[in-house]
């Protein structure tokens, strides 16, 4: 299987780790440190290596996936990982390799991990194996120094949560948008971002009144949250598609909510008020209300002004559960 662009960057970094430590072969710990170095690279660093903007965007997406993975396990890149790399080097000590070598080969353990990375990539339908596949292979059963270093750093491997309905009816913004290097572009984005970061409002209602589309605002805020201290997985769910697709919409919505809670996802919902306007006793809503009342589920719900006035304004429990944020024509901020 071919090497992906990220592996082509990780590889020389891992070789450098082995040479600096005077090891005869590339060990799994060297691969791991090379991965951390790749995840720490800035956009300008990638631009200095690669001219193709499409490849750079792909690498940034992959970096983001790795950062999210480690953050879910309790490590922040680069705040925690720089010290972790140094700790791994210290724990491994110096090897017996010659300093004037022109070639460094993989150890048997590293070869096995690379083969496992290819298997993971193949199962994922990929024709190339990439850094995200390597990190998964390395952390399946970490041994010796790597296992001890992860434990000392306080890393807990995130438990994979199966979310088939959320994947089918949702669009995960955290997986499709690149981290933004700027701040919010208007006052609504700023309010939404601050509310989510500070946890001051559990659930928000975006009321569209001629300004930017709510979808565009939430997508932007998702890209900003990834750089924040409390990253959220924001998943866009369209209730209308659920109603059209399945007869048992009540069961589908209830299970989808259970998946969102298990995955720690914040749901961005469109079409809810529209469906309520057509079907006042919309099935599955009771489960969502209960989850929000018990602070298990966080939601951002978008609604047009006329539907808000006719279906949600002054009505319990929506008035109690949702903080309204009006989307007027945006006021530009100075950045």
C-alpha cells in the first residue's frame, strides 16, 4: 500500500528521532514522536514543504483529527506533547547505533505496526495509509516505554462510540471544517462562541431574521471551537429528513439522541419548528426535551422568525430550555 502525504512527513521525523537517540533501528516510540511532531507543525511549516494547497488542506484536516483524538484523551497539542516527547527520549536512553549511518531500518515491532496501519487503512476503504491509521495502530496495545509515557502524561484512550444513526442523519462539522486562524466574523458568531466556550447557556435558539444563514454561523463557530479549551463535536441533524425517511421516527430520534449523549456531541438542529408546524405532536420530541432538562444533551436549534413566533415563543418547555439569539444583518468586527 502506498504512503500517504502525512506518513511521508512523519517518516523522516521518526528517522531523526532514531538517529538523535543513537538507536540502530526505528522503534515504535520513534514513530510516535514523529507523529507528535507532525501534529505540532503549523500551517506555515507545511507551506514551506508543500506548494499544493489541496494537499496542505488535507494535511491540516488530518492534523486536526489527531489533535481531537489526543484532546479527547486528555492531552493538548502542543502544550502537553512537547514535554511528552522529551520524556519518551529520556526513558528510552541512548542506543548502540553508529552515528555515521546513511540508512536506518525499522525494527520488527515497527514493521508489524506499519502492517497493522495498512490493514486499518484498507478496512477504512483507503488506498494509502496515513498518520491517523498509524496512531490507531500504535495505541491498540502500547508496550514498555510508550505505555508508561502515556500513563504518566495522563492519557486515557478514548472509547470508540458507535453512532450509526448520527452518522446517517448528521453532518459532523468538526470533521469537515478546518480550524480557523481568525476570530468570529460578526456579533452573532461571537455570542455563540462565547456561550459554548463558557458553558453559560446550555441550549441556544438561533432565530433567523434576514441575516446570515444559521448553518453558516454554526459551521464557522465549529471551526473556532477546535482551537478553544473545550472543543465540541457539533453535528448537524435535519429532522425533516428523518421524518421523510422512516415510519418509526420516534424510535429513530430517541436512539439518535442516545448516540449524541454517548458521543458527547452537541446537536445543531434544523427543520424542527417546520416539522412541528406540520405535525404539532411531533414524535421523538419528548425524549429530546427530557435529555435537555436533565442537562445530558446540548442543542443549537435554528428557526425562522415566523415559525418561532407561531410555534415556540412563550411556550413551555422551549422558553425555559432555549436562550433565543436573533440573527439580524451582521455587524462586522474589526478582524
